[in-house]
C-alpha cells in the first residue's frame, strides 16, 4: 500500500515548494514564543526530552537561542531497546550547544508493567514509554525549575501520531505549527548535525522501527495533502484533483478527524451558566481578578 502511494506521488504535481518557509523569520518568531511563554509562567528555564531525532534537535536549538543554553536541561530517557545511534545523535546536540543534561533510563520503570502482560502489543508498550518519559520530564521540571517544552511537529499532531498525556502532555509546543518538511528546513538553518537530518524518522520504540513504515506513507506525501486540506482549506475532491490518490486523501482526512480529541483539552459537560471550555474562555496568560471581564 505504501509503495502504491509512492508511485502515485511521483506522478503528481509537487506541493512541497509551497511549504517552504522563511527560516530566519521562523526562528525569530519561535524563539520569541519560547521566551514569552516561559517568562509569563514566571520562569527562565526549560526542560526538554532529547531523543536524537530531528524534532527534538530543532526544539533544543530554538530553546538555546531563546533562553541561553545554560537554561535548557536536556534529558535522554532511553529504553533498553533504544538504538545506540539515537543516544549518540542526542549527545551530538548536547555537545554542540553545551546543554546541561541528564541520562535517565526508563527500562526499570517500564518493565514491571510490560512484563505483567506478556501479550502486550507494541502500541501499548510505546504508550507506556511515552508517558513514563513525560513523568520524568515533569519531575525534573520541579527539580530544575523549568517549564516542560514539547517537540512534536504539525504532521504528527494532525495525524494523531502522538501519545495523549505522553509526548503531547507538555506546557508549550514551539514546533507544532511546522510540518515535517519545514522542520527539516529549520534543522538545516539552525545547523543541526547532518546525521540527524538525514536519518529515517523514528520514535525508537523498537529495533528497526521507523515512523513512515508504521504510518504506511512518507512524511512528504502526508505533508502535501495536509497542507492542502488544513492550510489551504481544500475539500477531499479538490486535493485529489491536484494529482493525489483520492483514497489516500480520504485516509489522511479521516485520521485528522478521528484524532481531534488529542489536540484539545478534555470536554467538560455543561451544567452551569459559565462552564470551563464553553463560556469561560480566556487566553492562557489571563490574569484578571475575580469579577473582572
């Protein structure tokens, strides 16, 4: 199925040139966002999980520019089956930026639950790892006195390729409005190691795992369809008219809709005149006193 999509992609008119961004401007906007979000929370520091992948690398470079490298704590949280390459790539970023860092393996935390269920699927194991990493990040947030910063991109968020209360459970998301194609642009602009930019994207949940094999299509294919459907507000038929396989466009759009709950706060049942999330709506940095509007 993935091969069929790739063949179809070769014949279509590429939308990728329309996804190109001004990386210098994007850097200025995103570093300003990081600095503003953290200072409004009364802090000066950030805590970030560094996996050795391109998303966390770009996030680390942006955080170091925004706050100063000395104020960004990088955590490596390998599982026993994590690849040595991931650890060495994370180390390359740490060394390049001179980041304060800790290595906190999660195997001894994860294995008692995983071993309790011998038939546990890879998905369940991956979710356990993602949530344990978030527990670890928030523990260090208290110890370090910094806000936990996310590393997820727009493609993952729209497709639901994230773990609720795992990698999605952070205090701020600097790169969640960048498609994977744009994250690569940012990585080149920021000077991330070539080994990170060029390798196949992977959540490193098991040996040989790659995002694109698991998804069944490439990020470039998904980015183009998502850009048309989300940013350009195309209908499914209009996106298919650009040369994309219609079944593939439908598949992408169904994933976006099915995973919407991961991108929003939990729904609250309305009973009163002013219910949180319904009528009581303010920006995150709202500081009004009781009775004020």
